């Protein structure tokens, strides 16, 4: 599994804190929202709504706040 996250936003900050507190070993990929990376075609292929954070399961299914 992978978590797509950002250094911006309350939801992504809360997620990072929870993962750190629980010591969950999961790949985290930082997406630069300030530059609009979450609205670029490469990321929209992963999360069509461009939302962060989102979780990509091992089977490729992505779960975001509006999935």
C-alpha cells in the first residue's frame, strides 16, 4: 500500500501524525499541492478528483475522501 500525502492541509497532517504514533510501515509519497501537482495529469491518473490524502491499495484501488 501507498499513502499519497502533502505537507499542506489538516487532513494530511493528521494522517502523518497517526501513522507516526502507530509506527505504521507504509510507503508515503509527498505530492506538492502548492505547485498544483495534485491537479496534473500524472496524479489525476491515481486520484481522479486530485484529493489528498489518499490510499492506494496493493490491488491498485485508490481510496480518497470522495472516492
